C-alpha cells in the first residue's frame, strides 16, 4: 500500500503471530470436529489432511514467536475467546456447509493477514505468507460444492446465504480483535496509511469474497 | 530373522500398506477425539501435533500404495472394522489413560510392523519404517505420565492395568487380522520362518511392552 514499513520489533507483530498461532490450532480442531459430518472415507481423509496442514503452519508461526523471545502459549491464550466465538457462531449444520466454511473461512483469514503483511518488513511478511500458504487440498472442496449446487438451486441459495453469514461474522470478529488490541490496531494503521485505507481494506476483502463465491458456483 | 526375503510383489504387501494407511487415519481421529480430555492448551497442541504427524505418515504409505497400482481408499476400507474395534474396545476415561493409550498403542503398532518389515525387501521395509518413524512429540507423554504416577500409587496401578488391557486388545486384534487375511498371514510366515517364529514374535512384543511400562514408571 506504499506506506512506510513498520519496524520488525513493533509489538503488534507478536500479537499478530499469536493470533495466527491460535487461529491454526482452532482451525485444526474445527476441521476434525466438522469431519464427523463427512459422508465417506474420502471426505474424512481430506479433512484430516487439511487439518494436518494447519498444524504445519502452526509450527512455523510458533517457531517465529519463540525466536522473538515470546512464550508461545501465553501469547496465544488471549486470542482464544475471539476465535472460539467465531467458530461457535458459525457451526455448520450440513457437510456442504462445513466444506464452504473451510474454504471461505481459510480464504478470508488469508485476505486479512496478507493485506496486513504488505506493510510489514520482508522477514515478517514471509512468516505470514508461509503460515497462509495454500495446502493444496482445497480443490477437493471446490469440486464437491460445484457438484452440489449444480444439482440443486435450493442448495445454491442456501449455501450462498451461509457464505454471506461467514463473511459478516469474520468481519465482526476482526473488528472486535482490533478494538481490543491496541498494538494490533497500531500495526494495521501504520502499514495502511491510516483510517482511510482501513475502509478500503474491508472493501477489498468483500470484493475478493465475491470472486470466491463465483468460483464455488455460489454467485 | 534370517529367513529368505519375500518378493516385492507379494500381495500381502498391498494388504500390509492398506492396514497401515487405515491405521494412520484411525489414529488421527482417535487422537483428536481424545484431545477433548486435555486439561490445557499445551495438551491440546501436543495431541494435535501428534495427530498431524500421523497424516504425514499416511501420505507416505498412501503414495506407496498408489505406486503399486492400488486404489488407496478401496484397499484401506476392508481394515476399517478391525481398527475401529480396537479403538472402541479401548476408550480412555481419563486424560492420563488417553496419554498412555497414545504411547503404548503407537509403540505396539510399531513393534508388530517393524518385526514384519525385517522379512521384507529393503524398499518395502523403508516405507514401513518411514510410516512408523518417531514423531518426536511422545516425550511429552512420558513426562506427564511419570509425574502422575509419582504423585499417586493408585494412579500407578490403575494405569498399569489399563496398559495391560491395551496390550491384550492389540494382540487380539492382530490375531484377528491375520485369521481374516490369508495374504497377510502368508507374508508374516514367509518372513518369519513359519509358525515357531510366530510364537517368538508375540513373545518379543510382550517383552518390549514390559520395557516400555518401566519407561512410563508403570512397572
């Protein structure tokens, strides 16, 4: 975004990493919980592979936090409530909803974090990008959802509403985190040239969300 | 064991790999299920890391099955009932029982498979050893259990009984698999010089189990 990059020892970076770390563990347990709805072994294996990839990402950000002299679990613990709230507010009731949540939720998280990463020093941005790297298993979700919505208009409108709810809940929780954590707000504002850019930030997240809906056949 | 090595295209090898593959997926879901009993974030993270490692091993054996021209999920499916039975017969009722099950169960599986691997061609044995490689997280289990039994004699005798039950159930299920799958029996007998060695095989598993009990402070 062209802003001056923030310093690598900005305390908001510790907070960002801690949030990412808890996010990966929460995603792991959410995926394994939702895998119970899988109709077959293929679904169970794919959810397990995606969950395992989240822990690979956790290890990456956990190592980065340790290198910054942080106590990983202590730093993570304060993000428990916001992340558990997001999951508690978005419990899928069908296997297709679980798949859409996996896909949209991971992608929204990536949008938020990667946008923030742009204003960070390269070595910090690299950690964020590594944590959010594609796991290569999401093609399975796209195929299952496209097939499900091609077969039923009712399924399509139901899943489109569900995806909109996921977006709304993600934005609510993102704003909540920022309101609670001064270091994070300062980090985001420093990297985005202030509040004007912050509005643009949320608009950009919504545009990317629309592209993704089209990809899933939900537009 | 000095027996002539079996051929790399022995059909029992496909069966062995399929059994290993289902075993990893079953272990993944068992670990994540049992992690619900974890008293803290540290326990949840460690269980998730161990579960993720199981999926890394799954990918290894799944690739090996594919390279042998097998349909992975079809081959795995026939081992569902025996592995789910083992887990259904050994549901832990406390966090400490869950930890002992993780440690003893993984180790017993490794004993069985590595013993069989000795009679197999090198490239096959390498896959088996890769799948069963230590995940590096089990030290966490040893420390938690040693602390728990040092603090309470009642806990010690309770967990010692539990570990014996795990051994019994594992042997029962191993014998059941062999009775059901001719290709596997033939593989094991070819690699072990016949039935005399098979008895020795189970005796060896029990001796290794005793060493492990001592390591956990349960002897």
